C-alpha cells in the first residue's frame, strides 16, 4: 500500500477555534471530508479553545487570532507554557509580520491565511501534525522584518486602553497600581511614536503587535 494514501495515515484529531459561526461550520465540514482528519471539538473563543485542548488532547489546534476572552496567540502561548503535545496552526485574515512573529514565539508551527484552498489547509494539518512548520508563502520572508518593541505587560495595558478602558479600570483588571499602568502606557505611546493611547493602540494593532 502506498504509505501516503489516506488509508495508511493515522486519523489526525483536530480542535477548531473560530468566533464566526458560519466560518467555523464551513471549516469543520471541509476538514471532515478528508478521510484522515477528525474534528473533535468546535469552539468560539480562546478560553474555550484552551479548555477543549486540555480535555480532548487533539493532535492539532486550528485557531483564529482575534476572539473573545482570549486571543488565539494567548491560547497558543499558554499551551506552550503547559508543554502540551498539541501542535498549533494560526488561521487568520491578518497578513501581518508582527502577528506571525508572535505566533512563532508562542510555539505555533503553522501560520496560514483564510484565503487558502481547503486541500492546502488539510495538507498543512498533516505537515504540522508531523512537527513541520508551515507558513503562508507571502509572509515567510517578512517574519522578522520589524521587531516588536512592546513588552508583554505594555501590550496587555495598551490592548485594554485601546478597548476604551481607563487607567483605574486597567489597574484593577491586571492587579497593578494606577501609577504603574500610566507608566506602561507612557512607554508604549513613546515606542509607537504616538500622541495618545488610542493612536498608539491603533498603530500597534496595524502592525500586528496587539
């Protein structure tokens, strides 16, 4: 038997995380057509993605970036911290080198764009399950083009500020003093070359640093 045939392959167990219900259902249906891929859970935010991986222990997690409660990047980083065996593929509309760099740092092996063909996604799942890295070709040469100057804490604070939270609310959310929050915001604004926190958040998000 040909070792590359579907019959010879082990079934790859996949968890899908995507906050748009129609996209989530379509992805699951397309992957289930493949005889060697089984979607064991479909979730709609990063927190549920993390929980589903811990419960189902899939071979691969396919996750979007921007989702409620926890981003796909944060979920990937937490899985790396816990040293799970699940491989991570980021599947997104954001063709940004900043996001790609953060995904690699979070331990993701795949970074793909949603405009790819279904058969390409299926093959990427197989390659990532084997421990191989798969990056969308349009982004591969840009991964390290511009370094992210933000620290993790500056990123957290700036993200919340960009969502409209005031310094006191951010301090309570992150268990920091209000003065410390203002210092983080001041550093982030300076690094972005912005005039205020909203502009800094916009610039950082455009570059894929939030």
